[in-house]
C-alpha cells in the first residue's frame, strides 16, 4: 500500500526533541500574534461600536489572548500536555463560537440569528486552524479540525432552533429566482452553504495534516542523511564522505595525480603499551589518534588509514589544489604541536611523534571486492614518504619533509612556506639514503631529538 504521505519514516528522539523545541518557539510567536491581533481587533471594535458595547467583544478577545498564554505554559512546563492542549484547543473554538452566536447585551440593537453566521467571523476558524498547524503536530491539527467542525455545527443547530428561522426544507425552491427571494429573508439559513463550510473545514484540516506529516518526515530524512554523513566521516575523510554523498560514481576510475603524502608514527608507544592493560592502551591510542586526525582534516587532508600507532594521510586526494603540499607541511607542524601539548598533560608517557612527508605523482582509485571497496593511494611517492618517516630515527629529527614538497609549496602555496620553515628552525639534510632511491633525497629536518 502506498501512503499519500510518502515512505514511512520512523522519527528518532532527536527529531522529536527538535520539533518540541520548534513547537515552543511557535507557541511564543503564536501568542505574540494573538496579542497583536487582539490590539488591532480591539481598536477596530471601538471604532465601529459605541461605548460600552465594544467592551463585550473586547472581553472575548482578552479571553482568547489568555488561552494563547495557556498554550505557552502547557507546552513549556506541564508534563501531561496532551489532554490540556486538547482542552485549550476546544476552548479556543468554543469561545469564538460563543462570541459569534450570542447577542451583545451592552448594545441597543441585535442581529437576526441567520446573519450571525454570515458576518465573516467564520474566517477566524481557519486562522486558529493554521496557527495550530504551525506546531507541526498532525494530532493537534486533527483535533482542531474536529473541534472547528463540531463548534460550527453546534452554532448552526443553535441558530436553526431560533423562532422564525427557515430552511429549504420549510420552503422548497424550484427556481433560481425563488432562491434569491429566500436569500433576501433575514431568517433564512442556506443549509447548502453550511454544508460547504463544513466540507471546507474538513479539507483544510486534511491538507494541514498532510503538510505537517510530510514536513516532519522531510526533517527526519534530513536528520538521517546528516547522521549517515557523520557516520561516513567517522571512517573516511570528510572530502571522501562528501564525494560519496554528492556523486553517483565518485571514485570509479583509477588515475594518476600529484599529491603530498604524510606518514606519522608514535615512537615509544609499543614499548609503553606492552606494560599496560588493553583498556588503557586503546584509550590512550584513541586519544592520540583523535588529535592527529583532527589536524589532518583541519588541513584539508584525507586520512587514508591507521596503521597500528601510526597514520597515513594524503593531501591532493581526491581533488588536486595548489595548497596540497603546503597543507601537508602545515599538518606536520600541527601534529607535532598537538602531541607536544598532549605530552605536557601526560609526562609519564615517553613517546615521540615521527613524521615523513613527500610530494610527487601517485595513483588513486578503488581496490577491493564488488561489495567492499577501499580508496587507495599507491606509488613511489607513498613509499618514499613512509621511508622518510622511518629515517627520522637515524637522522635524529622528528620531522623529515622532502625538498620536492617544500619547493612545490613555495611555488604554489599562498602562505610564506620559507618563513614557516625558518620559524620551525628547519635544517636541510642532503643525500639521505633511502631504499629504492639510490641517488639519495634532500629533506628539511625539523625538531631535533634529544641525545
């Protein structure tokens, strides 16, 4: 069975709380609107009624304003909201109906019973209906529609009981001229118009229920999508998660492109972990990985993987920018600063963060089975970055950034990379021997290790 409201979506507690907050806000707005309307209507009443006749209808305006304040108090404070809300809604329509039906005892004239149904006050029923629809509660809209129909039906029945009132059943009409003639009679009530009014109430109520229900489901879908994106971001870089969300086939074709690769490893963590219990080990490692991951994402990097007590990140994947090599350098310095601050709070844990960064051409694409893919970055650039990180121990520095990375950053980055390296007291090491690089590689070393 297909619902006119769309696919069934179960609301989460988060969505219900969001609508409850929104409902409280709309109740305050609604009360302000009632108060303003009350002031305007009161001024209008005193302009068309003589003193003290205007006081009678002003009293009804005041009662409706007080009921509006009751809506705020019930929504904000009372735990048993449903029955009290239902009572307040019923009071809204009942007070409005009484104001329509009963003669003003302070006035020296009186409307015929039928004309009380035709002076335009019926339109205020719809004002109340729509205002209740703004609370996004289909149940409240249904109850309001039911109360509107019941009160208006009761008003019509009351008028029909007045002496001298006529309907088409009392005087059957066989032509349009007879209908016009009967309409001129102030005691004639057109039941066709009354039925039309009740049908309109039902239709407006139904439309409001559909609109409110669809609005709630739309919000739920949006919350679900946000939650899915957050879940993706827990396991993937936000850049990859955004691609997966926005594109149908985001990473299908393998390609070659320039990128900066960063490897970071916590030296000394393995020996510390061997002497501690698993909960403490994993808790500490999670805390440190959270710091490193934050720095990767803050510098527009992609977290490719965790490897034990280390991480691999790429800058320029999936999309290439002029700031990729500069972002990698900034990320390396941020990581060192984050771990240094962390060590101040944990002086009993002796570890160092070792980082290697290299820039060059990489291969990017998906690897894996049909039902399980992983975004992969491969190539000599990756291998050299990993070997630079391993070489930090022999070089005696915490960070080794290849000269190729620095040169590219100086050429393309908007930041002062040379000044950044000077401030970090970097030293250019030439001819570093790495496996697979027989000619050696030049790298800027930062953060001298203690002897």
